[in-house]
C-alpha cells in the first residue's frame, strides 16, 4: 500500500493524463502543463545538461520511453532505443554540461540493468557496468504482453512470463501476481520475483487492473472503492483469459502478492477457492476497517491529505463499515479451503504486522492450512538481502508443496 506522491493536475483540467507543470513558489500556484503525453502519465523528466530547461518527458508504454523536445536529441534517443532493442527500457541518468556525453541506464525483463556511456560526437556506446554481469539469459523467463477485456468491456493489459524452455502447447503451473500500490503498475521490465519463479518452472501473470497508475486519472480512479470489487474482477478476468487461450492448466494456479497484491491474494483465496490452489500474502492488509482507523489515528485528524486519500480510494470506516467488512479477508475465513502462506516484517510501518497475525488466528480458528513467517528486522519494503533470500526460500518451499512443477520435456 502506497499513497501517491506526484503532484496531480487540477480537477477540471483536460486531458486525463498527468503532465509536467511549473510550480510558482512565490504565488504557490501550478502553471499549465508544459509537457504531457496524451495516453500515458508522465513518469519522469530529463533536463538539459546545464539544467536550463525541460529536454524530455518520460513515461511507461510497456517499456520506458522519453520524448525529447529537440528533434535532434529525439533522433539520438530513437537510435539508442534501437541499439538496445524493443524489450529494453532506456533512460538518461545524467548528461555532461556540454551535453556531449550521456550516461544511459538500460534494462529489460531478462536484464536487471546496465550503465553505458554514450558519446554524442563519436556515436560510441561504452559499457560501464552491469547489475548482474554473470547472469545467463538462458536461465530466465520470457515476458510477453497480454491484451484482454474485462466482463464489462474495459480494455486491460497484463504481462505473462513463461519459464525458460517452455514451448507452444506447454502449460506450466501459473502464479498470478497482482502488483502493490494499488496505484502502481507492472511493465515489461526486470522483476526479481518474476524471474525467480520463472527459473523454478512457473509462469507468472501480472495484470494491470483498474486502479493501476500510468494510464491517466480516470483509469486510476476507476479502482476507487473497488477493493475486492472491480479490481479483483480484473485479476480474475486475466486468469480466465490465459486459461481460455490454452496457455494455462486451470487446475494449476496459485495467487501471490505483496502489500495491496497480498490483499488481492487473500481475497482471491477467500472468494475463488476453485480457481486457486494456494495463496501467498506478503504484508497484505486483511482488515480494512482496522487499517483505516489506524491511518486516522496516526494522521491526527480526519482532514489530512493522506487519510482523505485512503477514504476516497478504499472507503470510510464509519460510513462504509458493512461494505468494508464484506471485503476484508479476516472476516471471510469461514469454510476456507486453500493453503496460505503469510509473510510480514515486524517493523512494517505501512501495513502493521497485526494484519497478518490477525489473519493467521482467524484462519486457524477456521481450521485452514496456514503458515506465518515473521521477519524480525524487516519493514514494509527495501528489505536486506538476507530477508529477500529468506522470503524466496519460504515461497519456493510452499509452492513446491502445493503447486509442484513437472519438468518440461
């Protein structure tokens, strides 16, 4: 769970996407957009080497792209993108003051990232360093875009990563992995969990459900007060699509997620035990009323922007109490049928660890198969390497038990 931090345009402003504005500190007013993409929200900007002005606006369209204001620089960036290939996201980390050298960051679903120094005069590209220089791409999964339509006609996008060696007709077990946020999004980019699962023989499906960021205000706000509703339905529709396409065995699916994705995993397990064989929730909210009440207590008053955002996006814990109980997994454990692994950092200051402790107690009272792994020193994210390894080993063991992989022929 994360609250948006980027500035948003005024409520009446059109078009729908978030752009680049100049803020006047003297008058505390936001000027009109000086750059905006018509379909995708701005994700970052590039300034000129001397920081004198805006050189480019950047956004995610499957991969990361930057549109340069100057046509000559735009041609250079197009050539750089072609040099790396269509699966790579490329961005400028920094430029020399004379703007004759650019430090380029490039990554793809099978490349965790590399730094390159590009000389605009000689047109030479020099590798500076890689995140994982010895990682063989043959051991990694291949990602593809999936376009599907929700039951109500909404066009949606997901990404499916197939394990190495998978061929047409193969149907390896599937892990459905909704992203956190929920105002976040997945892209065609490196994801260590995705590649970890793919290396173990699993397919991984990442749906960008309504409520995801990057596609404008309307798409993001279509997820407001739809926790357990339309957002969950969009995840289900993605799963049903890949099953109907013959890519997945409908009897071999688990759902895994962290933060909001952990909530979605618990809701999937509670509402659709016939669709999923198991669920893993990492730092997932289980009691929305308790979460919102905590936010109000910590905010100090009902009028703070942070608390009002969560009321708008989830619901009011006083006025919407019954509706929130109906989509809180901790209230839905009666007759629970599938095994669950709960993982939570004890120092989590975003989703308190009691959310998983309470969920474990409720599941045990219901006679469910549940495991709880607590990470003593871990917070909500930015874990240490040892904690990442502990979590991956726990997930691997849990999946091997409840969703074993048959080696590809």
